[in-house]
C-alpha cells in the first residue's frame, strides 16, 4: 500500500531562514503528490501539486517542491520564512487509479522572530 | 472557488448519543470524503462517496456510517458516540475522475464526546 513519511513532527526556524520540510513516498510508480497547509482552526489548503513533467513545482506563498524519483522524495522549501508561514504542513499522495489521498502525519512549522 | 461547508465548527456531545456531521459542497463534485485528524496521526479516511447513494469504507470506518442522499451533501453519522471519537473531522470534495486534481476541504468540525 502507498505510504507517505514526513520526517520531523515539528520544525523550528527563524524568520528569514530557509524552510525545508521533508516528504518521502513509497511507490514503484510515481504517484501524484500534493502539499497542503493547515492554518490554526482552518481546513487544508492546497500549496502545490506534482503531476508529471517539470520536477520543480512552484506553489503559493513562495513555496516550491522538488520531485526526485531516484530518492522517492518531494521535499517542500521556501527560501525565507515569514511569521505567517507558521502552520501545519501535510504531504499527500494519490495512488494510481483513484482519487483517494494518503496523508503523511504532518509537520508543524514554528517561526520565531 | 470551490466551497465546502461543514455545518458546525465545534460540537460537544455525550457518550451514547447519535451524532450527525453535515457537509455541503457547491461545485457539483461527484466525490466526497470524510477524514478524521488526530495529532501525530495525520488525516485518516473514514468513508468516501463517488456518487449519490454510493459509499465506500475508508481506512477507519468502525463506529461510523455515512449518508449521501443528494449530490451536494455528505453526512457522517456516529451511531453511538464514544470518547475515543473525540477528534477533528474534515470533509473534502473532488470533481470528476482526474486524480491530478486536488481535493477541496472544509474548515473542520472539532467534536468532543464527554
């Protein structure tokens, strides 16, 4: 079965520092990959998605993710963290064949001044 | 923009009660989903529906049922609520059969069972 691993339940950065949130998936066939963000007391909002084609995907709010098939990874980055980036981030994968999503356990990003 | 509306943001119920969580979407989407979110566990799929009156079990269906009488509405039912069902519940919708399209989420219902 498909699975998604997010390393680190919490990541702390200073404002202006690089943000790196890690995501690895298990699949012999590259699936469709998504990053969602959840701000406090809200639902999930799509940050970006990888389907096929370009391996570097740009999303909203300055985030981007790089798909590396050889490493089965889809890490999320942002060059310079902002206080408003503090939220929980979820990596998710759609197994081939249907619209079901399999989620990672989430990473809470903390941004300090 | 797709709007997914969950009827309650916060709900407090008692053990043994029958609980209904309602979700409505306004984009004529075929597929709708109910997830449960718990700290350290991420989101886990309870049930999903790909058409009116159709339903499929997800990963953790025990203790839950669902109803989809109209395309825009998907209800989650806790037949006899228990304290271990205290959680955040998220509804999502998805249009068509293209898995490249993202799911759209409501704001969630935080349910407490006392």
